[in-house]
């Protein structure tokens, strides 16, 4: 499977070191107040697992699964909830955990949706962000890495559901697409 990668963009060590930094910043930010980690299935599974283990203490987690509404691309920005949170977030601090902000449309919808539930706060932590692909501006407090607008896989990110298990983030070799 490593042969399917054209180039490693971010190594395992770089990912883990950055997540450790973010975890400390996040922990200090909430200063002892409880916050709920909300992961967005499925890409955020790996970031969630490593970020929460890098926290100096424990935080509860919950998950949402969403899909773009109707047919075709997600460019409409209209999202359908496939699996909602199990928990009521009224009056709670919420930290959304994502693998990547691409156009930003998914997260902008999720954020607005969660904010409508009267939480105490909503913040976002994403491992990756593609500034050149942004269609909407997202106020994201914690970003692991800004990356170029190339198609990347690994560490939760898939191509046709493959490569999520890679420990690195990289670009796919052209032969994979053909
Ligand atoms: C990917 C990624 C983000 C979203 C970012 O998820 O994990 O959730 O797209 O794209 P956007 O910023 O352009 O909205 P995807 O819909 O592929 O589902 P997955 O996490 O199950 O792979
Ligand atoms: Mn996703
Ligand atoms: Mg995907």
C-alpha cells in the first residue's frame, strides 16, 4: 500500500508531535472546565484517538455522521445528519474534531447546527486545512497543518474508503486513479 503513495506530506512523527502540542493548548484553553469532543465520522477517527490520548486528562467524546444532501457533490453545502449526537450539548463546551477542512462547507454547516443547540461554546480542531480550497471562511481555533490543494490520503483520509489506516498523510500515485 505504501507503493500507492506518490509522496509523504506529513510523517507519523510530525503528526504525533503536532497533536501533542494541540492537546496541551486545548487543555489549557478550557482551564479545568469540561468540554465534549465531537468527532465527524469517519475521517476524524484517527485524529480523535490520538488527540484524546495526548490530552493531560480525560474528556468525553461523541460522534456525528453526516452526508451531503441529495445526489452529487457536497458543493451545495447542504448536509444531512446520518447519525446525530447521543448527548444533549445545551450549556456545554463543544470541540469539533476533524481530519480536514477542504471547502469548509461540511464544517460550516455542522458548526451552525451545533450552535443552534445553545451550547456554552463551539470550537474546532482540525489536523489539516487547505486554504486554497476554501469556499467559506471557517473560524478554526486549532489547525495542525495547512497543506496545498492536492488530493491527500492517510491518517483517516480515504480514497474510495481505502488508505485511512496509513500512519502518514500523502498524495496518491497517478496509477491508483487509472
Ligand atoms: C471529508 C473530510 C471532511 C470533509 C471536508 O469527509 O473527512 O469531513 O470531507 O470537506 P469539505 O471541507 O469540502 O466539506 P467525507 O465526506 O469524505 O467523509 P469521510 O470522513 O467518511 O471520508
Ligand atoms: Mn469526513
Ligand atoms: Mg472521505
